[in-house]
């Protein structure tokens, strides 16, 4: 009787330990596959022609190109920039163009458009279009907006972050089908404007920095304008650097916010935050290097190049490997996920100086200890102690009966 009882208890204990071991193994294996790390890439199978969805034209579908413009100007110079506004929707739109300031919103760096602007050096040089004056943009038509910036000699050298905001509402007085009332010819840049752009090439200083597009924004409408569900907005953002030498002072602050101690089977998803302490916007060249106590490299990833406005901050994402054009990337998290970590690990985040100076470097140490395995061994020891006490009690009872 006693031997049967011992056999059942030992069988139950072995089953429990095997279950825990399989769970730990599955967790360890998943650490390297759930989120791509250096050396892997996200791949999505291309849909077949039969499965590709067809999209119908929307009533409101207004688009502007380019969506982001970087300009560097000397005081006393003039620059023109053309924007193409297209109504891809199915109804005519009354469009009102406004110039406003924008600032960086939160740690994701989205533009937050302000109610107005203090920048007084910009005008629209279209013959029939002006700021804050509505014009008709028929469905399927385009309109070119030509922005002229004329800086005085005494202009302060600083950054201006501007949004060319197009507010729209349906034009219910016009006949959409078959009518030509209210249609405007597309304004094109003639010989004079083309010559102006050619003359201004030496005034546009260094505009070849890589950056990710602003594809979202928020804005605060004026209190005097009623808002309805039929109204919409689209914006083009202008990063204007007023400078005589185009040598902005760059200074960065890096925050990693890492735990001091982790479990050996625990993964870490990092969200580094970079703050721009300089006097102008910039694109930090961020990289993260993780080494163990033997100085072996565990993780080496480059950050996605994205602009950070002066005084703003942004969460940095990792750049996917095996991509040639960084402007087309979608960022992925920095993930530290070895199969079994043990001992100290050094996390070194750095931002390179384009001018060849010393990089900004932050180092933090994380210690990995096998808490889960120690807990498992301790649990097995406790169970063995309990079984031993139970069997000893049964033996004494049997001896007493005998």
C-alpha cells in the first residue's frame, strides 16, 4: 500500500516538473521570435490580385504635395516654394489657406498646429488666391499654391516651424456633374517663377538630410469658426531655419530608463527618448550597443532617422535591417531578448556628431539573475520535503499497527 502511494506521488511530481520545464522552454524560444532583432526583418506576403481590396472615391479626399519642406535661408533673401493641392474627392470644396505655427507634440513628435502665427514674412503670390480667402477647388481638380518668403536683413536667426493649413468644406452651391462653374485653371509656375527658383538655389543651404514624413497632425481651430462633420483639413509643414552660416548648435540628451535587475528569461523592450537641447531642429544618428561581461556584442542596432525640433523630444525606434532607403522604413522597438541572460550587461546608447566631434553617450548596466530557475528549484525542494514528511508519517502509522 505504501509503495503504491509513493509511486503515485512521485509520478505527479515528475509530471508537474515536466510541465514547468516545457513552459520555461517555450517562453525562452519565444523571446527570439516574437519581435524581430538585429539580423532579422519583418516580411509581409504580398496579396494576390484577387485579394487586393478596391477603394471607392471618398467625398472628402484632399492631398497636398510636398507634405514636408526643409528650408535654410539667410536674412535678406527671398525664396519661393510651390505646393500642389489636389481634390481626389467626389464633391467640390471651398478651400481656405491659413499659415500657422506648429510645435512638437509628446514623445512621438507629431505636429501640433497652433491657432495662428507670428511669422509675417510669407505671402501667397498666386494671382487670385490669398491667405484666409476661400476659393473653389472642384472635384478631381488641382491647384498650385506658390508661397513666397521674403526675409528682411534684420531677421532674427532662429527656427520657424510653420504649417500651410488648408481648411475645407463642401461647396453646395455648385453642380458637380457636367458643370464648369467655379472651376479654376491650375496655376503653374511660368518662366519668371522658374528663374526665381534657379536664382534661389544658393540661398537654400544643405537640404539633403534624411527624415521620416509627418503623416499625422492635430490642430486647434479658431473659436470663431464653427466645426461640422463635413469639414476637413490637410497641411504641409515647413521647417524654416534662418541662419547666416547653416551651422546649427547640436546638443542631445538620451534617456534609456532601464531596470537595474532582470530575470534571466526576461526580455526588455526599450523605448529610448532623445531630447533636442540645441538651437535648431536636427536628425540624431542614434545607435544602441549591448555587450555582456565578456565584452561580446549581444545587440547592435541603429535608430530610425527622424527629425526632432529644437526644445522637443522624441521616442526613438530601431531601423529595420536590410533596407536601403531609411525614409521609407517603419520603426520597430529595440528589444533585448537573449535565450538565457546571466550576469551584467552594458547598454550603450550614442548619438554621433556629424561634424566629427565627440558623440553623446549614455551607459547603463543591467544585471540578469536566474530568479525563475531558483524559484523552480526551491519549489521542487519544498515538495520533496512535504512528500518526505507524509511518507515518514505513514511509516510510523504502519509500525504502530504492526
